[in-house]
């Protein structure tokens, strides 16, 4: 519905305010903002997520014990098999689970797992991307209409989140970023040809895959379109 799209686009625009300047603000300002968000996150997790409520009670931890990002180390790390075995145990019950967007991870670090997202969280994440994007656009010399190649797992979560954001958008994102999605499962030669044809300003992928790609190029001497920026995760 148009009204729903208008609401989410307004929400996204509000969340984007100031994000491009945030990485350049004084460190103390950033830490203060981090601390405030940590306290809100822990309070929300304790109140609505069974795992965190039971774990904090078992360890004798209270919401007031968390003042900064460093305090998160007081909580045990969650192992992948725990989340895979019982995803509901780690999901907030602040609203009925049918209202969440359920996504399966691509399984690039092991077996795929289900993670539940709220529309608010997805759009906040998209807005926070402005922190990185402002640096990328300054390096490539343009804010709109640049090309970006993403090489990832065929069913990567980032692509699914992008599809969701586009389903709520009033204007297509390609007016700003023209994206090409390639699969790391495809032959390296095929991806190189696709990149050469698309001629992206930015290439984004896993660090391990980029290592394989550039080693292949060094060994074969194949012609390759050089982007202005490469990012990896």
C-alpha cells in the first residue's frame, strides 16, 4: 500500500539524518551514543528475549551492570548450533513472531540459520550504511548513479534485505546505486567477464573470495576492469 510505503520511507529518511557525519564526530560523542544504545539494547533483550533473561539471571547480571560496549563481554558468546537448534529462544517476544521477517543465512560460515528481523531494524541498518557510503562516494567522486558489484553466496542475507528495502521504497535504489549481484559459486572466469562488462566503480565481496579472484588474475594475466573502491567483509 502507498500509505505503508510512505510511512517506511519517512522512517528511513529520519534514520538517515546525520549518519554520514557520524564517523567524523569526536570519539567521546560516538562512545556516549554507543553507551546509550547498549543500555537500551540490554534492557530490551532482558525484557523480551528468553535467552538473555535466563542467562543474565543465571549469571547474576542486571541491566544496570551494562554501561558501555566493553560490558557486553560479560555475556557468553552464542554458538551457531545454539541459534540453529532453537531460534525462537533467541527471538524477542515484543510482538508476535508472524510480524517478523524470517531470513535464512546463506551458510557461508557453516549451516544456514534462521534469524528474525523487524522492518524497523532492517531500515535502521540501511540508514547506518550511510556511514560507509559517504566515504565510498567521496573516493569514487559521485554520490548518485555509481555501479557496485556484489559477489556473495547465492542466497546471502544482504541481498534479501536489499530486496525487502526495495519492496518498501517509493523510488528505485538503482537511481543512486546500480548493483550487480554475482555468485561466488560461479566459475571465476565467468565473474571476471561479468565485471568487465558491467564496469563497476565498487566491488564488494568476502575477503577470502577476493584473495582467490586476484590470485587468479595475477596467475593468468587476464584483462580486468579495475574499480575505484574494493570493500570486503
